[in-house]
C-alpha cells in the first residue's frame, strides 16, 4: 500500500488491518467460488499497478446484501493504494450545481426512519429505501399514488406485493405513453408526451461515473393531441388544488432556467449551441484542492473507519453480510430452491420494460430467457431453447433456457422488464433488503428450475 498517502490523507487505517485478517482468499473462495490463488493474483495486480481504478455497477454497489459496504471496500482499496484523483485512478468528478425543484414537505417520507443514514447525509430519502417500504405502507400511511413515466409493477422487486398494495389505494393515477401493467391498475390513465415534445435537462449521476455530463433536451414539436409533459401535469394539478404558488413558472423553459441558475450555464446558450460533439472541462489532478479544507467528513480526511456509520449503528469498517436467502443463511429454503437467482442484467436492446413493442428490437431479442450453465442444465435434462419453469417462494415464471458457459454453475440469470408470466420480479422478495440503504437484494435470491413439456 501507499504508506505516505495513507499517513497524510486517511483516518482509521490502524483499525483496518486487524479487521481484515479473517477475510483471507480461502475464506472468500468459499462464498464467491473464485479460486483463492486467482484472488491473490488480482490483488497483487491491482496493488502493484502504476494506476488503477474500480468501476462500480449495480452488481456491487446496490441490489445486493452488501451494497453500501461493498462501495466502501472499493473506496478503501482505491485509497490505500494512493489511486485518488490521479490519471488512471479514481477521479474526483467535478460536481455541477443545479438548483433543486423539491417541494416543501410536512411529514418525514416513508423509508427515512427505516434507513435513516441516507436521509441524514443527503437531506432526502433513499430512493431504494422509500420504494421497498411502499407495499407495507398502504393503506395506513399512503392513500394515493401518482406514477409518471414509470412501470413499477414490471421494474421493482416483488411485483405481486406492489400489485396488491396498489389495489388498496383510494386513488391511483398514471401519466404515460403506454398502457403498462402498472397503468392497468390505475383509476385514471393520462396521456404523457414524448421527449420530442418537451424541454429538459439530463444530468448523469456522477457519484459512480468518472465523466459526469449535462445534456440539454430541446423540444422538436408541440405536444400532440391531449398529451402533457410532467411539468404541465404537475403545474395544472397544483393550480386546481390551490397550490399554484409552488409552481410559479409558466413554461418548462423557465424550469430549465431555474435549474441552471446556480450552475454558471445559461439556458439560451445551451439551446442555441450547435451539435458538435462533447465539450469537456479541463480536469485538474492531484490533492492540492484538499490541502486547506480537506474532505467533507468529520475528520476532514478519507475515513477508512467511519464514526458516522458507528453512531448510526452500522459497522464502521466494511463487514461481509450473508444474503437473506442463500444456502448458508437459509439452508432449509435452499433445499427446496437450490439455485442462486440473479436479476437485472442489462439487455442491450431494451431499457427496463421499454421498447419491446418495437419490431426491429424484438427481432434481435424475441423472447425472455434464463441463462444457465451446461452443468446446471444437465441434471434437469434442459437443453438450449427448452421452455422451463423458474420458481421461488414468491411465485413462478415461464421462460426459454439459454444454456451458456458464460454463466456460473448453480446460478440462474434472468433479465427484468418482460411482462406477465415472464416477469422475473414475480420471483423476487421485497423484504430481502440491504440493511443500510434498503437496496433490494435482486442479485442473490433462491430459485429452482424444471423443464416444461408439451
């Protein structure tokens, strides 16, 4: 490790060393199925590289039992090797300051008490922590729901739990382009307009992307027929209910101007700018900007040992937690459902539950499939292309088998976004959650498979 960097810029390294002693490559091999020697090779390769970085995705950062602590472990690896704000290392992304449009609230949002750390740090609820608490909050806490441009029944874990909760609502309204499975449950379905019919900003979530970017979406035509943009809908509703003062802007262009007001950018400049590729801001490497003010932590250093976590009742150092459903944590359930179910792998042709109505894309990916290893398929006499039934303790679905050596033995991978009897979220359990932020454990649940015959 980089002794000089650790000494100058970190807090708690002395507590890390004894903490990680039990986490040997042999220990990790048992739960990852990765040979201990391969783990050692990777560790040495990373530690001895001139520069190195780790890109975090949904497989590690969220949708797992250890998402938050995984992220902290990766950050610690970057830190102790000195790969912070250096070329090829973990780059501190410049943050673009946009003016928020959040409305004042009178109550603490659901999920804030269950997963308080996110709420305390960011001043808003965890999006995952709020979502997973929804089914248990109806109808006692939540009486009505408005869904804009989303299909939670198809995209969120435990579809049946969400369906049953939505049926108990006193009012449910959906603003969308299509009659989705979620829209079918609504009391009112209103026509939304496309991205070509409204102005807006798109800003990447730069916590996990090394290259944050801002995109200006320019309206090409006026909304057709009776369709409305989200802004038009919310503004009209607020005015009808006597809350027009919280939406004082006349057009979506004025909203964009407000969002940009604290950024140094101007709406008119972005609107008139011709498309000519990307414009980059010069990146300054090194630790100079932290010499005087330090980092935004209590110690003003990179906190390997986090007192903030400790005060909130969580492990101050990354600690492994077995998923709620696994052969180790629930051997009785695993006897009935012996395979590991992972969901949410991205399909290049679709986005979540969108675009399956486009003929050209369906030709590329015509049907839902479950990826399984040949050794997983063999005991069930399953061959590539066979129809199979995948079952969990929450439900069952019918899909085609895609037998491939790309998948680990003992694992079943099913993409989300397909509807009806192929909706993989009929299998997932909303109560299997990461304990700190409330992430649903969509990468580590249990299932069984069997071949279907005509």
